[in-house]
């Protein structure tokens, strides 16, 4: 039913933007989207794969109301549509008041203001996946046990730019928001909101140096056993504390970016997928990973032919237990070729060393065609 409803709404919106006259108080309505088709080979023992995949497709509508209000609605489709983790889902639905450059107000469902990489769409991010620490701590596939939320939550946020230099370029950006803490399309459970924010300085054109913080909780209603073996049933909240340091420099079609993030707080043993699923309602804590995690990545994307053909490399390390005992490290190398600004072919080789896996060392080949409209 949900899939049919979303499809109907999008078709209606496309018809409206294509043929109907838009009221004068609504302007610049656009229908856009992108898709990513993937082939991936992994030679990990007992967990190998060799498959073509439909990585994702997104369709969005956005526009302006009067002069100061910007709005956006975006849905995502994946191959498997059976649960919250991969079903057709609303990823963005927000409105933002943009009267002042130094203070814009956004309300709805949108990206958590945590790390530089999180707000980037999967094509512009540059590699076959977001860095591990961003995926885990910005809540793509949260370490806390929350469902796949594409780095988003529901809430309200203030953001802005100020302190212009002699050329009129702003030197400081800030963003701070209050969120449910439960991920996308889910109401708050414990009535304790997450406060997430960041600030960065831009000392020279193309450079950003940023600092981010996150405090709050993730909760669920369910059953669990404490360390004494006693059974409980009800609401359980797990505190989450995170911070990150980020740096990026874009120059003459070169990209340099690195980020470090740290987490304090336990996660649930099972990932939440479906409110009617018994595992999703299990509130046991994953004590095996402890209450700390951290990770870092560093990447470079270099032009071979400017704005056309690029080479890239990334070091990507994540420690789910806060130390090296379960550390997973990816060493990635690849090429990107832009047929047009809307069609990109990318290829990547990744060598992985994973101390928590039975097969510690394995290789991945990934090829993707990404397109926008």
C-alpha cells in the first residue's frame, strides 16, 4: 500500500509540474532525481558475492513559496522493499525559512548536522559508500541499533553564515538542531531530544575546518535482561555522546577531505526494522562492543582530465569497540569518468583488513553507473 501511495503522489506531482499552471505564490518548482546501478564482487571466505545491484533511486520535488520559504520532498527506492531498512521511504520532507543569510530555520525531516560528508549525496561523496565512521555515527546504519535512516532525523534546525571578508565571502558557518533521536519516519520514544550541531571556519576559498557535537539518546519499547539475568519490559533509553573534527580543501578540481569522529554510549543488540518484529522489540544491549567507538578517514580525488576524468584514493578505518580489537580498515583506489555532467562511470578496488571477521583480509571490486535528471 505504501509503495502504491508514494508512486501515485510522485506521478501526480510530475503531472502538476509538467502541465498545470503553478499558483503565483509558488515558484521554481522542480522535479529531479538520480539513480545508481552497481556491480560488486567480494572474495571474502564464506561471505563472497558477485552481483549486479540496484543501489538506489531517488525522486524529489522542491521549490519556493513566496520569497523566503524553500521546501523539499524526496523519496528513495531500493531493491528489497520488505522493511524499514530498505523499503520505499520518505527521506526528506522539510521547509526552510531563508530570509536571513545568518539565520535560516529548517523544520521537518532532513540530514543530521554532523560531519561534512553526511550532507553529500551518494554521487558527490565520491566513493562506493560513505566512510564507515560517517555511516555508523551519523546514522546511516547507526551503531545504536536504529534502522537505516540515511543520516537523517525529524526535528528543527538553525543555520547560517556570517563574518564576510573584503571579497564578500563568509568566513564562519554554524548549524544546530533539536531532533527526536529515533531516525527517519519514527516518532520520539523517550521524549528526550537529541541536540546536534557544528561550526566551521573558511579561512581561504575552498577550505573548511569544522567541529561537531551530538548529545541525546536512542530508545525503544521492548523486553530485555539486565546483567543479573532479571527480565524487564518497557521503555529503555541509551545515552549517545559524539563529536567530530573535519577538514576539507577543494582546489582546481582537486578534493582533499578527512574526518575523525568518536562515540560514547551503548547500542542495542538487534537492529530495529519493523515494529511488529520480535527482534526489533528486543532491548538487550550489545555489551560485546562496549560503550565506545571511533573512526577516521582521509581521501584525495585528483583530476587526470579536469572536470572529466579523476583518480581517487581513500583510507577508511573504524573501531566499533573503541580500540583495535575489532578494527576494520579499507584501502580504496579508483577512477571516475564523466560522460556528461549527469552520467558518471566509476570503478574501485578495495583491500579490507577486518579483525572481527573470520576471513580477516579480502578484496572488493565495485563498478557503478550514476545518472541524474
